[in-house]
C-alpha cells in the first residue's frame, strides 16, 4: 500500500490507495483471440474494423506482446459484443456480487414484507 496526498475540502489529507492491479497480457491476448474466433472473424476483418495499417498489431495483441490502446479495447468490446471482464479476465472469472447489490436486494425484500403487512392492516380496517 502506498500513501497518496489528495486535496480535500478543508485542505490536504492523507488517503491510502491500494496498489494498481497487474494485468496479464498473455491472458488478455488469449481472450481477444477466443472472442474473435467465437464471432467467426478473420484477423484482416478485425484490422479493417480498427483501422490499423497491418494485421501485425492484431497478432501482437492476441499473442500478448502488447496491449491494444484504450480506444481499440472499446471498439473490440463493441465488435465482439463483450464487456471489459470478457477481455481482461475471461468469462469464468467475473467478479462476484457486490456489497451494494446485496444491500439493495435485502432492502427490496424488506420493503415487500412491509407492503404485505400494510395491505393486511388496511384490509382489516376496511372489512
């Protein structure tokens, strides 16, 4: 962990920031190739879509020898109908349910319970 100084509303404060994640270029390359093949696209078709001068760049991305620039990543996500996790991690390594989603689901269950109780209460008053 490293400390980063950041300006707060009342001046500067010390904030701890985690280390930047490492990305596996070989894994990203395998995922890009897997997604291209799944869409039945040739390397030449991908090259034309990205507006690259030669197919060598696509081969380098797929071999994990270099990362595509961010605009190419977004274009590939659209072309392959994939999301960032499909490219960075692969389909089977998606992040689990987040705390916020769990909290929202709990809140919805509670609200449904209150609606049932309220309807019973109102039904008893009118009947």
